[in-house]
C-alpha cells in the first residue's frame, strides 16, 4: 500500500550505491544483444505521482540503450485523438517488436484512474477497465512479453514542493497542469485509487513501488529491477502462460457443411431487396455515427467466394468518411514481430 510504503534500508552508502548503479547501467547495456537474439520484447511501464521524477528516470534508463532498439511512449501525446477508440487501444498500438524495449511514461494505470476520478465513468466502468487490464496483461505474458511495472512514489508534501518550484519559473511552469494540482489537492483520494488498481492488477506482472524522494536511490532501484527482469527473461526464454479458460457465451453457428448453397433470388427480387436494404443501412449508419458506436464487420471465407463484391455493395450506401476497409493478407515481418493481434 502506498500509504504504508517505506523503502527498506539496504545499508548501502552513497559511494557504494553510485558504483553499483554504474555497474547495473553497464549490465543493462550489455544485455541488449542477448535480448535481441532471444527476440524478447520488453515493456517498462513507469507510473507514479505527478512531479515524482518519472520523466527524468526514463531519461536515465534510456541514456545508454541503443536508440534503434528502444522507444518512449508519452501518455499525454498518445491519448490525443484516441478518445473514440477502446480503452487500451493506444497502449496496444505502441507495443514494441521482438527484441526491442518500450519505455512508457504513464500508461493504463493513469488512464483508468483519470477515468475514475475526473471523467464521467461510474464504478462499473472502473471495474470493466480493471478487468480489461487483467486480460491485456495475460495476453502480453502469454505472447512472450517482459513487462516491468514501476510506481514512483512521493509524499504529498514533496509533490507540492516540487510543483511550487516548477511553477516559480516561466520556462518550467508549463510542466504543471491543472490535473497535477488537483492530484495533490486530493492526494488521499488518488492514493486510494492507485492502491486499488495495483492490488487488482498485480498478479500477472507485479507492481514495484519505488521511492522518488531521492533521485539517486530511485535510479539505483530502477536499474536493478530492469537488469533483474531482463536477465531472468533471457535465462528462461519466452514465457508462455498456463492455458486460461474463460467463458464467452456465443450464439451457436451452423457448420459449414450444413449451409444451404442452393438459396437464390431472381434478378428482380435481388434488385428490389438490395435497394431497400441499402437505404436502411444508410439510415442506420447515421444513427450509430451520432451515438459514437463503433462497429467491426469481419469477413472470412473461401477464395473467390465473393467477399470483395459483397463489401462493395455493403459500402456503397455508406458515407465514405465514416468507414475504413482493411484487406488482411499474410503478416509482414514487422507484424510477425509483435503480438499476434497487433495488426488487427
């Protein structure tokens, strides 16, 4: 729990910690070729309080990592324009290729907590988002991803002090948003939400709460956790989780062998019904657009079965600004190097 969190004293003096941090940093750099050879993708999720030092920490972690094999996800930028997509869409889209490392400056925890405390979502929506995260993390684990989840913790007083310092200078004041100030004002409420989220989502990939009060201690703890995570992943190879069964009730679909392929219409019947149904589809398209309801129509079938022609007839009455068509072929190398659902 964040309220009771106290970093254990490792008995290390400043010079020893500095030397050990330097060693761990070199170790992380040395592990990169092995990580690429093992084709293991790594996600480092850095969550925590505003002004806790997340950005500076990520800057330290990536300082000696080959930029060709690493990238940084910035939470605020990624969420712009993603409001109409599913909750986890921006995080799924950012997943790294095999052998690469993604550092995330904020992610699914902050998104869920913001939705709960500043949005218009109710308790049921909060529970659904937590359930989505649990499934998402299982998918990452089962597809061989290493995920290190850090929460950078600072006290309410320390956060307020840092925000005040940033606001005192015009070239750093922009870094403190209204949301950041609200977070400090309602510190206990946010603390409770963070605790609840970590407790519910710590089974697949555990949360590591690290102290942000001392930046040197924070760097040491983060490098140690990163080095340990990558080393363990390389030693054990890609992890495939135990089979997980979950009930998703579906309508019974007929077997292909039972399909009646003799059904047909006369030319006149076809034209009359097609015109009527296309007008109805046009009206329904306007309705779901106004209500912001997303819809996916997935075509499967034999080659030359008529999928393309059917899509043309279905798309004809629709507003071209309101739909996209995605032809799905054999996966390209960059697609094979990510989660198997990434390209969809």
